C-alpha cells in the first residue's frame, strides 16, 4: 500500500478526440476532413481535487459500445471499492473546478497569456 492516494470519486467520462483526417470526407462544414471519435475513460478524483485518468478506450458508437462501457464500469466499481489509487499508474489530467489547484492553474494560464501579449 505504498504511495497510494485516497479518492472520493471515480466515474466513466466519454470524451471526443481527433483521430485523423481524410480529405475525401471534407465538405463545407468540415473542410479538412477531420475525423473524431468517442473515447471512454475512467477518471478518479482525489481528496485535493486532482483528476486522474487510468483508461482511455475507443468507444465505437455502432459496435460493442455497451460491452466496453460495462468493462469500464466494472473498473470504476473496483476503484471505488478500493478507495484509493496508485498515482504512478494513473495520468494526472486536470484539477476539479473551484479547488485551490484549479485556481492556481487558472492564474498561471492568465500570466502565460499576458506574457504572450508582449
């Protein structure tokens, strides 16, 4: 149980990611032919408000979506039952909105933006 981080939430999050480009699929609303796809990921939030991601899995809307979501849900259930994670196996993604970490990150982003203005 070395280097474990207590969590207060775990969930599945569906995100849309850019996965490629096919100019033959280009049209007026998508001139570059960009291709996007849904990905399911398991997120865990620790007591400080840090959000970590363990799994990001392609979710085909037309094939095997329910089966993949079931696998991700079983993983969420296991994480919640354990009550903690090994942060070495998870990727830090972002801070929960409104936490001290989020405030610090927002301020750093503002300073970086101001510096880029010259």
